[in-house]
């Protein structure tokens, strides 16, 4: 009954797969066989069944972001697998998360080796300097203007977040298609496309999820889909944002984001190739299954397999 929501590989080659409603599994033989992370009993399982987000810290320990059920706020949404004790531990966060099915869309690592993640329903980026045990907020200041037809003059909930592996520049996307970047590890932030001249500025309200960079260090922005059918955008080096989904079939998903309808994970290999799992347009709201697509420039894509 579970679905694979995310994959991760540590430097030693161990493959991890997060299966929602089941737990985290690992393979030490290239994916031929898998075993469950932790002791094989329900007592040691995570206390929630909805697990959309997976990451690894510098120790090779697994981190999981959950989507708790219910209403109100909670501090119980990030967990770390303690390799020394072979048990799951709840991470300590400095601010609560609003419930309602939302979750940290991504857990990344910056150039300092620190972990960063989004903070749903809050205008913050989370950072952990102790391998995921504790998390504190990096606030993003209020915007001074409203993009054309924008929903708010202030920065709203952060969705996507990414750190360039060489320059260390941070990028994040907020509710209403506002995009921000920081060149000083989050101390200060500036808006991308401040005049709102690109498709991101002109079509607010579709809530983007920044997913990766191409080989030319240009950010690739995955969104819930726009009325034009575009869903993957590229921030070019000249500061403009252009569609970057050439080759894909039309994918008009513009509904509410959930664990199966948004583009959240994309990898860039050392050779400069991007790979993306694309939800199949099967009439099920963009839900799984997915096809695998590849690109050498992040602009033109080809279906693989």
C-alpha cells in the first residue's frame, strides 16, 4: 500500500528509498535487495504514515520530513535516524509547523555541510548545524512591492529551497511565485525578477518548488503547473525566467499541491546531466506512477527507457 516518495544515495553508494505508510528502506547492493532502516518492529517506526521527504546528513544518517494529520500546529514533523542507537529521534525545531497535510518539500545540504529545508506556512528557511538534531529559522524579509497580480506585498510561505554546490548561493520559492536568492548563506535576501517581467512574475499563485540546478548553474524551478501548460521554469544567467520543459507532454496540473502532484526532486550528475521523475498525466491529478526523463542542459528533455 506504500508508494516510493523519495530516493537518496550516500557517498559510499548505499541507496535509500522512502516508502510512505511503510518506512525507510536501504540497499547495499545497488538496489537488488532492500532492508528496513531501524529495528523491524512497529515500536521503532516513525509515528506518522505520511512521509514525503527524505535527506541524508553528513554522517550518512537518514532524515525524514512528515505530513502530520490534524489541525493546529506541531513541532513533530522532522525526524532523524540515530545510527549509533539504531532508533528514530524527533528533531527539535524552533518554530511550529501548521498542519493540514503540508510537509517540508526538500531537505538539502549547503556548501558548509549544514542542512537546509523549507518551513511550510512560514516565511522562513530552516537550517541545522548539528546533522538534523536541531533546526532554527532563517527569516526572509518582507518584500517591498507586489508583483503583477501578486497575492501579497510580503513574503509568504516558503516551498522550495536549494543551495548551489559550488557557489553556495541559496535560492527559495515562496507562495505566489515569488523567488528569492542569498549570496551570504541566508544573512540577506533579494527577490529574483523584482520587476515581475518573467512568466514567474506574471503568473503568481501557482506555488513553485525549486528543485535543482543545471550544468551552467542556472536554477530549475518546478511548479504545480501554469495555465500555459508550463511546469518547469529556468532562471537564466541574465536574470530572466523562461519555460524549460521542451519535450515533455502538456501537463496542466494547477490544483492544490500535495505529495504526488508537484515536482520536488531532481538530480544533477557530475557529467552535467539532469534526471527527473515526471508524474504521469493519467487523469489522476498528476499522481504516481512516474516516467523518468533526462536532460543535458535543463531546457530540452527526453523520455528514458
